[in-house]
C-alpha cells in the first residue's frame, strides 16, 4: 500500500476506516473508505483484489501507487502521443 496513507475511523461506522492521502502528482486529497476486516486481510498478506473486491480499479490503484485517476489519465495521454 502507498506509504503516505493516513488511517482514520469513520464516525458512526465502527466497522469502517477511511484511508486518505494526497495524490503524489496533483496533491489532490483522495479518501477511500473500507471495512476494517478488509484492511486487516490486506495487511496480513491478501492481494489487493481479494481484500477489497468492492473497490473500483481506480480506488485500488490509488491505494497501491498513490496516483489519482486524473494523474493516470494525464500520464497515459502523454505516453501515447
């Protein structure tokens, strides 16, 4: 998981945790809310796609790389030209 992600409890939802970080290319803050049990599975060694099956590909990629969807779009557009 991207090293600069902060973990915070979600008020009123004790079974969830908010994972928040700034996109390393834009600084845009991104928050992904997951169930605590999913995070524990991932931290115990489960693959991202197995631990977080309900997250979008963009959310999973952000947790892995720290790059928001806008950053990936810009990077891919630059390399395709």
